C-alpha cells in the first residue's frame, strides 16, 4: 500500500510525457505536410510568420487574450498573390482557487488582395452566438433573401457597402459554397477562414477564396476603387519591408525560423 502514491506519480508522469511526445510529433508532421503542400502548389512555406500578419486589422485577429500564426504558405495561386496559414488564439480564465487555464481556438486562413477600398465587413455563418449577439442589439444587416438571412450573419458599419458587396449573385454563391466558412473584408484585403483544417484541405480553402474573389460584384471595383497604390514600406519596419519584397517577388527572409522550407527530394 505504501507504494501506491509512488505508482500514481509514475503513472501521471508517463501520461504527461506521452502527451508531450504526441504533441511534438503531431506538430512536426503538420509542418512537414504544409511544406509538401507548398511544394505541390509552387508556393513557399515558413514554420513561423515572417510577414507580421497579426498586424492586419481583421476582427478575427483581435479575439482572445493571446494570438499566434504559424505554418505560412505564400505565393501565387491561380494568378492571385495568396497567403494561407494556421491562426490560433486563447482565452485565459481563473477558477475559484486561482488556477489559470487557457482555452484555445484554432483556424486556417487565406488572405488575398482585392483591387478596391473595402469597408470592414464580416460574413459569418448564423449560429446560436450570432443570434444571441443580435438579441443584445448588435444587429446584423438584413437582405432580401430570407434563406440567406437565416444562414448568414453580415455585419458592417457601412450598410451601403455591404449591400453593394453582397448582391444576389454573391448570396447565391455563399448559400451554395459558404457554409462552414467565414469571410472578412478590410481595405484592399479579404480573408476567408475555417476552423482548423488538415494541411491538404488548405488547397480547398485556397480554391474557395479564389472563387469568392471571382464573385465580388463589379460595382464594388467602380464605387470603391482604391485611390492610390499600396504605399511603399517605411524604412525600419521589417514586416512592411518583407511585405513589399514579397509582393515584388524578391523576398528572402533572414533567420532560421523564417527561412522557407523545402521538402526533401522524393517526398511527394
């Protein structure tokens, strides 16, 4: 009987080591699979974010008490400069005994440029949380299609922009292909994201994002045209410099963590 506490300690330690080992190998395998997907798509891959993507003012990136981006793919997809990546955030809570816990939410995202000056807008799937927010007066924008209103929750301070952007053709596309995916517009960027995907499913999200871009109404480009090109990166702003170099096709990041990864020959 005296050995029971010791055996319990050994058992707990073994479980902890097993969980840590599984987490390490799962993360390593995910990186390898992302690198392989990048190679197949003719894109580049970085385990860590060399672009400072968290500085993009998307609503998703402001959630939680801490955020992070990893497994970044960057390059041209079907003629469009694209970035795909893992994003996570955590919310921290404290119980009555002062013990802190972190609850993580994980997503996969794609950012593509749009040649327009878009107002901030979110298009989410309607669910219990969005309905609760609407009940608390954070009302979404209503459209002519009741089927669309029941399926999606659209929010923007610029109601006219939202109505111009989400026309009948876009609503039909969203009803067919949008379930399970959220969308954001912000300036000359649009982002599509889903809850955590497998590395190969990133290809599907890239294709969905490209199709979403194809369905942006022409009126958006005429009424909300971008008045000036993207300003050059400010000297000393590393993330902005990296962004400018990437857009011009001459970006080679410094540092081992930011160096693009090339899978071994014969890995696919």
